[in-house]
């Protein structure tokens, strides 16, 4: 009965009210045909945020009346377009449901838009560079000799083909010097299936699947990835330029190809701004490899980016959570560019309220390089962190071991940890450990785990002045707590 009543309301809404009369209608010679338009992200199969206010927006004739009626509600919502024809409707949403809904939006000039197959659940915005972008099908191809796979992708996809409530919208590449209001439709809303899930970001696939299966509610992920891009491109250019000149890169300081996608503001304008009105539960971010040359400023740049994203949504109290994945080991073990960026990512945790970080120092692959195949581990860690922090799953252990204090005695450093319960090494030895001597020189050292602490020694160091673990671009962490979370790279000085 409820559905029949809703159908009747929508039919009346679409057709408008009528009255019987023998007189023909009066034609308004000044009536303008409708210019009703909506962005492609507001399309069939979309997922809207539950227990919230879903925003629908677009343009039409200046000062036109725009009305929306969602099938989950018996009350229509109305607004008036501004002088430029821009309009916005905020429609309250109920609790999550596996039922599919629809919405009719019409204007006073005869325009009508219909969106079907809508699910109500949890919506997240994922963004970043190539490790966020890497799809389940992998990068490259066997035929071209450059295939970079995702571990067990076909098997993982096959186990998720029944999850029609897990949906994905990928935003196509669209760097822009000016603010854009729509996105390229690389992939519209697609449900997890044998074919479509291959195009999902692997990180988004594993994190989103974890959330959808654990909560048993629809989950929609909007993904805005672009490989090889710098963080400067992902926030308004005017905010980037509040930093000192040596703390960021202008287009003139980049190669021609990099400047076209990584100059300040380009991706904010073209890929973030067009979807900023979409109601989400939170953000997930995976980026940093392209900023290893200015890691000293990265923590504050990331803070600025999150601040701008929140500001655009009117989130003055940092209520929208922001989670991000630490970059993994890649490159050489003779430099520290990667480790310096990782340190900056951990420093950002202290600057950004309502944020969290996922450790990935055990995921790198020297053969595959930066695009390591094991995306399930960090993806599911991200999902677990979100489940723990946002959805109250306190039974999940998600906290990584973190350095709490270091004591030095002669040529020995003893490191104590928080969240270090069950600290252990997976191998007979612990690689990538170093001591710093009194002259500031680095020495390869030996580390052992004793009663939850790491004891580091080196026969050639008489007086230790510092200690490092995995503090080099290439590394692979082999020390974990009992939750299976690895110890991230760190350095400490006396």
C-alpha cells in the first residue's frame, strides 16, 4: 500500500494537477523552455548517505521554481533558482535500506529529471594518485610486457559478485585552470560484478567491501584518482600560494607533462569541486610519492588540503573524518626520500583533527616497484580503521605500534612503544635497523624484541646518539603488534 501511495504521489508530481474545463489553456508567449540540468554524478544507481540530508543540485532557467520528490518520502522539497539559474535541494534521508528508490525533480518551465535505482547507505570519497587509482585489473598488460597485477584479483572479485549494494563512481581525469561543475563520466555508478569490479580502485574495493559486508548496508564510493600527481593540485591554488615559495611547486618548476596535471589547484578545480555538494560520510586519501622532494612541507600541505575540503562543505567543526594510507617502501635503501615523506604523513596526524592513518610498511614490492600488488592488506586495514572509528566496531584492533620513548646507554638504544602489545618480529633477524654514533654517522645495527621493547646495539658504536628503523626509501617492515599492524619507519635522536 505504501508503494502504491508513493507511486500515485510521484505520478501526480510529474504530471502536475489538472482541472476539467471546456476552455483551452492560455498560452504564455513569454514562457521559456526548461533548461533543467544536473551533473552526471546524480544518476541512476547512485548511493545517498543515510540518516542525513542528501543534496541534489544543478541549473535551470533563472529564478525558476525547482521541486524534488523522493520515493522514500511523501513530502516534496522546493527551492528557487538564483539569477544564474543555479539551484540546490536538500532532501532528508532515512536509515539504510537494500530497497531501491527513485527521485523526480522538475522545474516550473516543464523540465523533469528522473533518477532510479537509488540506494541509501554509506558514501565515501576516495582520492589520491596511482596507488589509489590502481584498478583491480591491475596496470598495463601481459601482451605489452608491463603488467602490474593486483594479487588474486579475479578470485577476490568472484567472491563479491553478489554485492549489488556495493557501488562505485570513478571520476575521469579533468585538470582545469578554472572551477568545473561537472565531471567526465569515466564510470558511472556501477555495482560490484565480474566485469565492473575490475575497474574499481583496488584500495577502494577492499576497503568498501569490508565496510559493506560488516555493516550489511549499501556502500557507495566516489573515487577521484590521478596517478603521478602532487598534493598541490588537489586544493585551491590560492591556498597553496600561502606557503613559502620553496615549500611547493608551481607549474614553471615542473616538467611539461607534470605541470598539466600537478600545478596548484588543477585537480581541485576539475575533479573535487564538481562533486563537493555530494553528501558523504568521510574521505580516504592515498598520495605522497610525487611529493618526496618537498616532504618537509607535506604535513602542513595535507593539513591545508583537508581544511579546504572541509571548508567547502561548511564543516567548521571537523566532523567529517579524514583517513589516509601511508606510502610503502619503494626505491633505494641508500636514500631517505621515501622515509622522510612517511615521517611527514605521521606528523600530519597531529595537525589534522578527526583523522587516522593506515600503516603499509609491510606491503612494498621491490620487483613491482611503487605499484605493489598486495592492495588487500592496506585496503582492509583502511576498512577496519573506518569501521572502528566511525561505526563503533571497538572489537577491531587497528592501532599501530608507535614509539613512546627511547633510552640510550652506551652503544645501546632501547625503544618503548604504545600499542605494542604482543610486539614480535616475523623473521630470525630484523633488517633496516641503524644506530647513529656521536659523530652523526649511521651504522647497521642488530635489533631484538625483549619484553615488548626493541633493543638495538652495534659493536662499532661506543655511544649511541640516535636510532632508526626502516628509515630509508626501500624497506619492508617485519615487526608487528598482536593486531598484525606493522611498525612504521621512525628515527629518533638523543
